[in-house]
């Protein structure tokens, strides 16, 4: 994670194998398996459910 995002932000996934698709962040989980409302720690690993298939080469950005 490099840029700040929060619950209800719209993020966009893009990459070589998919068309650009957007989704709304419904939840964020940190490395300790705790739900958080904001991802604001640079270089921290977080997990966000994405409602479609993504691939290892894909990137996510704020829309």
C-alpha cells in the first residue's frame, strides 16, 4: 500500500489482462487481521475484498 484510501472510496483496477474496472471499498483488513477504516501507513500490507478477478500484474489506484 502506498497511497491513503478509506472505506467507501472508489478504487480502479487496471492491468495487461483486464479492462479497467472500479469498485467501492467495503472493508480493509490490516496484517494483524483487524478491520481498519483507513489505510494510511506507507508500505503496509492490507487486504481489500474485490468483487471481480484480479491478476498479480494488476495495479490499483484511487479513481
